[in-house]
């Protein structure tokens, strides 16, 4: 039962590799994909809800290379 997190407020100098490093400490990470149509947005997929919830709990408001806090939302 996979879960996707929408990540907003990503600085433009960030890339998928940086996000991978941040999100991989939570179990079940499958994929990180930047939204090519929307700047500052990425989608992080976990293979279970527990991992996705842990990531949101641990990284909500995390600042990636700037003073902009990331906004994480679990999608249905």
C-alpha cells in the first residue's frame, strides 16, 4: 500500500539526489521525483504508510540548504 508525499518549498538549487539523502533515513523509500512542471515541488514515494508518516513527522519544516522550511503533505 504505497504512499506518496508531496514536498513543497524546495530551493531551486536542490535536486533529487539531495532529497534522496534526506528521505532515505525513513524505511520504505521507493522513489524521489522532481515535478518538472512546478518549481520547488517534488514527490517522494514510500512503499508503506508507516514510512511516509515517519518521514512527514521527522521532516515537516526541515530546511534544505536555505531558510525555507519544506512543506510535506501525504497524498491519497
